[in-house]
C-alpha cells in the first residue's frame, strides 16, 4: 500500500517537474526570438545629409516622394525601399474591405547614393 502511494506521488512529482521544464523551455525560446527580432530593427536618423541623396535619386528614378516609401532594410551594399502601389483612394477601399495593401520593394545599390548630383 505504501509503495503504491509513493509510486503515485513520484509520478505526480515527475509530471509536474516535466511541465515546469516545458514552460521554462518555451519561455526561453520565446524570449530568444524576441531578442533576435529586435536586433533586426534598423534606426535611420532623420537628420542624415545622405538621406537627401536617397530622396533625390528615388525621386528622379522612380518618381516617389519621401512620404511614399519607407526604408525597409539596408546593409553594406544595398538599400531596400518599400512603397505602396495603389492610390490613396484605392488604399482606403482595400482597408475597408479588410484586404492587404499591395507593395513593391525597390532594391538600390548603396554606392549610387554617394555620387554628386
């Protein structure tokens, strides 16, 4: 009788400790991916002089103003700019319908921004 009770208590203890380890592992996993995800955010200052070069080149080559695109990502060789491909009226209709806004990504080589106008 005592052996049966001890066996059940040990089983409950084992199950409880496994659940604690499972939740701890999941928490660590979620925290890790949140940290990695936050490292992917790039900060672009608004007062960089070279932003004027970006605005000029994008305006000349793609006929977009700085309000019409966002810097999505950049690295040492390329900059990725995302812009919406529909008008404001079409965007409003799509949002009301619960649909996504179509966008395009422009990939521009960084060295083109550092040439003189």
